[in-house]
């Protein structure tokens, strides 16, 4: 649960930091940052944190995450953005191919699963992992569950 809260805090921090040192985008002078996300969970969390302050868009609409390959327009949208938010190189292998060039560009990149640690399932702590790890991550925007207030 703490990982979800930490992830949201990281996204908020990145949005705020990246917004402080970027000049206004000439296409949208009255808007904040241009943020591109890879698929819906990344979009939903980023949009929830950002609200109406920034232009948050998702490039992967309707395509399955495991078979998705970005189009030329998708790649152009990423390079035109101020911030690109994606899950991980493991789950989105296509992002790994973009990473070296993105590091040389003006785009800030946030790999959302990078700060997360893997938790053992209660009762299965002694189970040995022999097949690798599952790259999927379950995000909970309410780290402590719904409040009873």
C-alpha cells in the first residue's frame, strides 16, 4: 500500500519539478505541461494527480499492452511532450528502444514501476521464484483504502 502512495508522490513531484524549468509550450500558452502516458492506468493516475493543470494524453487507446507498438504519430507525441509516463521496460518493451534517444531530448521520462519494491504474498514467503517475475503491477490510488469519514 505504501508503494502506491510513494508512486503518486513521485508523479506529483515530477510534474511539479518538470513544470518549473520548462518554458511555455507555444502550442498551448495557457496550459501547463504536456504529459503523454503509455496506457490507461498510467493515464488515470497521472490525470488524477495533475487535474486540469496539465494536458495529459494517452497514446495507447484500445490496444493490448503486450502487443502494442507505437505508431509514428505516437512517437512524435512522446517527443513533443514535456513528460512521458510509462509503466516499465519489462511490461512495455517498446519503451526500452526509445529510452536512449529520449534521454538526449527535452522530454522528462518517468518509469512508474521503478521505485516500487516487490512484496511477498503472505503465506508464500518460502516459495522460490524460478520463472522470473510478473511485470504487472496493481496500483491503488487510495493507499489506505476508502476513509470512513
